[in-house]
C-alpha cells in the first residue's frame, strides 16, 4: 500500500492523520473527500517544507481541511454535536 500512496506509511514519528489523508487521496471514490484530504496534505507538506514543528504543521493542515470542508459544505465533527443539541 505504501507504494500506492507514494509515502512511507507508518514511519516512526509520523502522525496517523498524514497516513489517513494520503490513503483518502489515493483510495477514496468520493471527490469531496479527496479534495479535503488533498488540502490537508498540501498544507502539511508546505508547513513541513518551511521547517515548522510537527504540531504546527498539523494545526495548519487541520485549518486547511476545515476551510476546504466549509467551501464544499461538508459537515465537520464539531457540527455533529451542534446538530444533535
């Protein structure tokens, strides 16, 4: 599977989100899911290339994911709790 993703899946020190987003981009049949995952990966990769720490790279990636999901009008996990209340 790692060859399919073009990334070394499960490497030490990597965030599980990175592997998950790479898998979604490579394997999902959902265009919106691929788009938000690609936004996450692009933001993470850009932040990492700039030399920011992993926590900051993840924070930037999560924000890019939220923006892409909002643009596509996809529900976020935080929206589920608000809808149930």
